[in-house]
């Protein structure tokens, strides 16, 4: 499974890239605003640091405007894919942009039916929001599994990005469901590294090593 980082923070991207595990970056307007910058500037900066797919979100509402904005965003760098929020206007824009070879990440997916439509329209990626589904008392992992089953049944090559990841269990569920990618916040990547038994084991080995030196 590929691991993307869900952030617009340059230091976090550099750090996770240095771990040797980074396959991509997803941004969204909230993450960009948190950094006090704008999408074009930040995506350009990210593209200079890492050579991986980078999602940049279009903010237009009408399909004609999304198409223009999508072309502009994709012109920032060949690694940029365009995030469009699920909806009729986005499906129309996906048909046109994907026909031009621009990769679309259909975002804000909350059902397998939405994912099916996005795949049919030509999206390169669909992003089911697992954490936000859990927030409203639904099982995000069920939706991920339904999507991967449908794509497998019909041979869609659209990749499933498990998004809105809130903890290591969501990553495990995404991997078990056969998602192609999980886009994971920095804090969750750090949590994934740690295990109390690993820490205990290291402490004990150091203690015994120190003893054996005497
Ligand atoms: C996905 O690409 C989104 O940026 C992200 O995963 C949203 O997650 P949130 O629900 O934590 O805002």
C-alpha cells in the first residue's frame, strides 16, 4: 500500500520523505490555510522538495470554471493532480480533464455509489473520508471495503485513497480493505512507528549491553 502524507507543512513532508516511506502528498484548502499560504505557492514549493504525486484542490463551483482551474493547477508541475469535490459539476469536469490526461482525485467521497460514478467519469483517485464517516456514527471501513470490492469486480483502475485518517487503526483498516493508498497525517505516522513493547525491548537490550561491558 502506498503512503501519502496529508499535510501542507514543508518540514513534515521533508521529515517523512527522509524515512523512505513517502509515496505522495495530499493538500486541501484547510491544510493550506493553516500554513498561511496559498495553493499555487505551496504546491510549487512541495514539488521542489519531493518527486511524488501532489493533490491540489480546485475551489470553483461550475464545471467550466473547474476545468480552467484544473488546467491551471496541473500546469504548476507534472506531479500535480487536481482534487475535485464529489458532485455533478465535478463529474463533468472530470470527464474533460481526465480526457486531457490530467489526473483527478475525487474528494469528499462518503459512499461507494459516489466512488463508482467518479471512477466511471475517469477519476484517477477517489478519496473516501473514513474519519468523518466514523464521526457521524457510520463505519468508514465498510465504505472503503465496498469501494475496493466494486473496483475489483469491474476492473476499474481508479486508485482508492483512504482519507480523513484519525489513527493507526484507520490505516490498518484501509490496508485490510485493499485500499491502494492511505493519506495519513504526520501525527498518525509517528504513532504508527511506536509500540510500547519495542520501547521496552530497546531499554532492556541497552541495560543488558551495559551490564555485559563491565
Ligand atoms: C484528504 O485528502 C483530506 O485532505 C483529508 O484526509 C481530510 O481529513 P480530515 O477529515 O481530517 O479533515
